[in-house]
C-alpha cells in the first residue's frame, strides 16, 4: 500500500458530523456571541475598557488532528477579522484574541 493510499485511509476516518459540531462550537458560536455583545460593550462607560476575548489555542498552528486544529485556526482568524471591523466601525469596544500556550 502506498503512502498516499495509507494517508487517505487514515484521513477518511473523520466524520462530517464531527467537523460540523466542532465548527459550530469553536467558530460559529464565537462569532454570534461577539456580535451579541457589541451593543453592551458600546454602552459601557468610557472609563471602562470593554472587550470580548475570544480564546483559541495553539492547536490552530499545528498540523495534526485536522478537525480541532482547523477550527482553532479559523477562530483565531475570525477574531482578527472581527477586531479590525470593530475598529473600522469606531466602536469604543475591542475584540481581542488569546492563544494560551501549553
């Protein structure tokens, strides 16, 4: 059996349902939670720093366990994009991201 055939067999062990569940939890939930908090963050008194912190992980930079790592990479990228959008729209709030180290 060739290396490519062996790799394909290993990668096909993943299930679409697992990918959907992981993305719903790690990416889609982060997006809608952050969006839901924007009016509250903007209403905070000026002397307070209001922010949403989206916590990802170092897994987004690794190259194994595709489902989890792809979702964490997507969460980090989503947070970066949303952070720029919040600044462009001149909200007084921030959207920050954190990738804890092991």
